[in-house]
C-alpha cells in the first residue's frame, strides 16, 4: 500500500516541478527575456525562479485563514502551466541537450557517475529524516498542511519566526500529494543547483570540461548532497543563492528589468536562508560594482551602482513582506527575527555561537581548510577539497597578462572571499557550509579552471595525464559510494510507508506515547523529534514554556508542582528523550506527585521513557484540553468547566 | 614535503615555466592524490569506516581529524 503512496507521489512531484519551471520561464520572459536567449544550461534559473515564486506565494497564502488548501495549490500550478506552456515549449524547441554533454572522452567518464547520482536523487530523498528536519522543518510543514494556515510549531514558536518558504513548499506538496511527494522536491532543487552551477561556470567562460569539473566539485561537496537525504530545507536556499549570483554575474546590463530580476532573486535567497544576508551583501555589491565599471570608469559607474543597488534593496525589502506579515500576525513582532518590540519574543536566533572560545580559535586558525576537511558537530558535510586542487594551479597564471575586468571567475572568487571574511568576523564559530553556500561555491569556477589548466598541461605525459584523470574519476565516483547505502535504505523504507520514514527508535518512542494519550488530552514532549506524530497531537503538544520553561529545572520548583502543571495544562502523557534531556529526566520523580494523581512510567527504548498521568478522586479539572475548533482542527482549548468555575 | 612543494611551485613560477616543461606535473598528480587520501580518511563513509576497524587506522584518523576539527568541544 505504501508503495502506491510512493508511486502516487511521483506524478504530483513532476507536475509541481514542471509548473515551477513553466512559471519561471514565463516570469523570465516578462522580467528579463535576455536570460532565455543563447544559454544552454539556464533551465536552472527558470526552475529556481519558479520554485522561489511558489515559495513566496505559499508564504502569503499561509497567512490567510484556510488559505493553504489543495484547491489553492492546484489552482496556482494549473495557472502556471497554462501561462508558461507556450514559452516553455518555445524554449524547449531551441534547447540543445547535446550542447550540455561532455565533449572530451575523458570527461564523459567523469560525467557518468555524476549523472547516475542525479538520477538516483529522487530515491535518496526518501531516506529517513535527519534530526533537524524531524524536529522542526518537516514537522512545521506537516502542521501547516493540517491547520491549512500558519501556526507556529509547539515547542519551536521562537524558531518559527524565520521565513518559511521551503517549509511551505513541503506543505503544498503534502496537500496535493503526500509526504513522499514533499521530500521529492529536494531532488528538483539539487538538479536546479547543478544547472545553476553549470550556468555560472559558463558565464565565467569556462569550457565544456570546466563546466563539468564545476559540477564535479558541487556534487563532491557532501554539504550539498547530504541535504538531499535528510529532509532539511537548505538546498532550497542554496539553489536561490546560486540563482542570485548567476543573475548578477550574467546580467547583460544594469537596465531596469535585469535589476528587477537581480533584486527578486536576492530577496528570495535571503528569505530562504537568513544567514546568506551577511555574505550576499558584500558578494553581490562586488559583482554589481564589477558589472558597472565594465567598459566604464569608476566615477561614471558610481551613480549606476547607487541606482541599481537602491532598486535591489527595495525589492529585497518587498520580498520580505510575507515575513513581516507572518511575524506581525503570529507574534505581534513585524521585524522579527531582526528587531523585537518585546524582548520576550527574542529567542536570540541571530546571535548564534556554537562552540567554546578555544574551539572557535582553532576554527579560525584552520580557515579555509576547515570548510573542506572539518568534521564539527552540526557542520553537516564539507565543500569538495577539489577546490584545493584547482586554486594553487592558478599560481601558474601570468598575472600581468590577466584581464581581470573580463574575468568573471576571478571576480566571483574575490566576491566569495569577501563574503567568507565577513562571515569569519561575524560568526566565527558557526562552521556549517550550508549557512554560506554562495560564498563557498563562488570559488568553484576558478578552481575548476585551475584543475582544467593543470590537466591540460599534463597532456605531454601520458602517465601523468592518465593518473590525474583516474584521481578525478575517483572523486566523481565517491559521492555515489557515499550515498549507495542510503539509496538501499530508502528503498526499504518505502515499503514501510511515509509515516515510517523515520529513524526506528524515534518512530517507536513517539508511536507508543501517542497511542496512550486519551482523546481530548494533550502530551508533553521533552525532546526534539516530533514529525512522526499525528498532526492533531502535534498541534496540541504542551510546550515546556507553557509549564514554566527554564523554571521547571530550578531547585525551587518541586517535582509535585511539575506534575500538577503538566496535568492542569491538559497533559495525560509525558514523553522524555532521556538520552538528550538528562536535565529534565533527573528532575522528575514519580514518587513525588500530588495525592490526587497517579503517575506511571514505562521505558520504551534506550532513548525514550513515557509517563502517564491518571487523575484520582478529588483531582481538579484540567485548565486546558485538546478539542476540535469550528474549522475541525484539533487545538489547545480552554476547558469550559474551569472557565465557568 | 611542504618545502619541496613550495620550492617546486616557486621554481616553476620564477622560471616562467608551465607544466609541460617542468617536473611540477608530478607535483600536481601527487597533490591531487594527497587531497583524495585526506578526503577519504576524514569524510564519514565506507572508507573511513573500514580504516577505523584497526587500532592503527583509528590513530591515523584521530591524528588527521584533530588537525582540522575539535569535534568533542562545544
């Protein structure tokens, strides 16, 4: 049965992706038609623009009561297909697939494993969700699909202040399909990233071999490919970051329409991943200045830069409207997560500090190698170390002969370096490539050129040339070997169904606890992962904040009071991740409870223990319960009996 | 090794030679092989897993990993 769910997800995903592509082509045709001409690999730009526009649209629809409906999603997709069908067909007629194929025989061997990886990407998306997606990104999407409008995920109210276009994309696909369809979109985003990287390499005037080497570096970056399998939403951001860079680097001019596209894509990119803001500002400013002074003087270019820069800034702010509205309506904080009207809503999302001063010092000392070889907790992959193979080869370049004004790869790398420096100053301990993809990937075309130069120079010696080719082939095969096991696992998970596409012990813990929650009651979840829960349970979860937050753990708070507060909040079950929340597990004591309450405990597995709360005679009525609203959505509701009492 | 690499590169640049006429071509192959080896040892995957099945392998992994990361420090 679940296999049918997986099969049913495929056409839904295909229609969504096709509609996004059509919408992107239609928008490009009206916004900046020059981007549709004469470039073989720019389907990535149209795809990114379409997916970004859909994300922005869902972000607005999610603010309307009952706005996220299967009907509204289908309506958007059908309109997009109708509008974009003709331009897409016209575009496809001029599209040359052959021009994308590797021309050199040796490069064809490199391309084979890369294409194979791209082909198995849809299957990889069904690998069990990683911790972050299981805790927030996928669970938030699931909740919105249930409530049909934005509701902050219980337990992550503060974190839900970030823009959520990628999560709403999951929601849209869940509404018209299922969870399998939602996760498949990561494959589309990976393909878009590859096409955009190829487009950027092409805009940097790299040869066909250089373009494929750029793709090799991108797909050899585990920080990119890991995002396909774990359900996080950073590929969406990475795709839009690359799209913004491509729009800047390949803009034929700084005329109105091109600038509009640059502004919209910059806005989408920043909204998709807020951490891109500090790196994209210096990067895109560098590219803008470079574009403006091409064939001109700095003095003459300054007004152009100012005009274009202002227009782009205005468009970025306009793109933030859904975010402003969301945070204003949900939290009364229109400028969150940047500025807060009330300190109570500030969860310190922007002030991230991951490691101790000592570890941070070591990170900075090992810059930039740490991005290529580091294995820090939460780092989640590296950028391909092939960057190291390519960049030193550029020392062989006769620099005096270099026409830097026309060297897009060099300018892009300088822009990336500026972005990286700003990041190192602002967030030295945050060592996750996904946070600054545009800056790190900006070095790819230059490195690819270096590798190509080196490889070509070895042509005189057959042994050296073949050895170099064999090593590059090993780099191309590696991503496949890394993900082979995941593909096998994913196949096995399909049989177990979309709701079992989770890590076993988490699934088991949540299922057992959820199974004993009486109808109308709520559950306190002391842990992170929550996606496998039924949406109604998810919406009715008791949060730690609700029963005192950090004060629960204070020595002044008696265990009896903790049980009382959970019970009064409507809780009849508590599930504790004892491995991750030892602080909480140590605090609770089943023997110290109110007289009117029975507390039972059961160990589910090594990680989870659940507790049941059963009222005895003389127990007060809980203040809260879980009840269906007028819209038939189960949500925390004040208990009428206590209200009247 | 670093000194030899550095000298080779500087020699190549100072003489204005390209790789066709210089022994730098073998340095390029060696350099790529070194990067691949580091990547294989450090990146979690089948290779680092099989390396870590022996005591010596664990030591090598820990030594190289400690050069780039402080994985146990929060």
